[in-house]
C-alpha cells in the first residue's frame, strides 16, 4: 500500500485547525508539528526513493 502524501496534507491541516479552534494556546505547537510533517512529506521521495517502489 502506497501512502498518498496529497491526501495526508489536507488531513493534517484539518486536524491542526480543529485543535487550534478548541485549544488556542497550542497554536505554536500545532504549527511547528504541521510544518515538520509537511517538510518530511515533501522531502521523503528525494531522500528515500528506494522505499517508494
């Protein structure tokens, strides 16, 4: 099964938005985690192409 990163990004954004809506104090943490996950998702195919076959 191949993970589709184009599906993960909107799901992470939705979860982050809901968390920020209900617990605004965690905005910095949610934004930092979101940016890290999107960065990893974007770089993954370039650094580990052999895992995508």
